[in-house]
C-alpha cells in the first residue's frame, strides 16, 4: 500500500507541476496617441513658423539671425569689441528681460525680471533664454523670437503665459562674472 501511495504521489507531483504562463494583456496599446501627438506638434510648429515669418516680414529692415537652437534674434545693441567675453559653463550672468506675445502685448515688463543672476547651465531657465544668453556679451541687448517649444511649451509658466505661447523676449546682459574653474 505504501508503494501505491508513493507512486500516486509522484505521478500527482509530476503532472500537477507545469511552467507558469505569462498573463496576456487585456488590450494591446498602439502608437496612435504618440502618432497623434507628433502630428499635433508638427502642425503647431508650422503655425508658429508662419507667425515668425510674418513678424519678420513686417519688420524687414531688421537683420534677423536664425540660431542653431531653433529661434530667431536680432541685435538692439551689439558689442563689436573682440575682447568682450561670452559666458561659459558656470559663469554668473547678470541680466534683465521682458516678455511679449507675438501680438506685441507685454506679458512681463523688465521691472519683473531685472538684475537676475544665472549660473550658466547650472540653473533652471527656459530653453530659449538659456541658449540665447550663450550668444550674448556684457552690454548687449538682443530681441529673441522664441517658438513655444523654446519658451514655456505645453505647460506655460502656470501664471500669465498659457499653453504653447510663442514669445518675444528683449534681453540685456548687464555683466558676466567669469568663474575661475573655466
């Protein structure tokens, strides 16, 4: 009787053990959301490009420069002396700026953003302004045309700047303090 119990037990163990099966997902997700998002962003970019081109066409006497970072700018005050320094990583930049929408409506006056200190590439700053400061020397004033993805993007600033708002920023670099590590 013991042998039959052992044989039945062994057979039960052998046939009851099977490899675990992976659970199948309830629904398979497609890339349709991502595809729709890409398409929406392409349309938004094309619309903003058209706005920027219209803005530049209205002011055709101004020499607009396209940056490698995807925004446009022109010099209000340009320093031509070659000994003037452009900021490098870690340098402290003292600057002021104002923000307008593409209709010229003032969103934030210069009084709100006066004598700000920024450690180059070590602090948070919206992408366009961070890249724009790298192009400037002390004493220069530049007006930037930022598409929304280079400004505050999808979220805005959660105050006065809404979703996907392209901006015009007039920026003045007051001084650049060179850090010894450079």
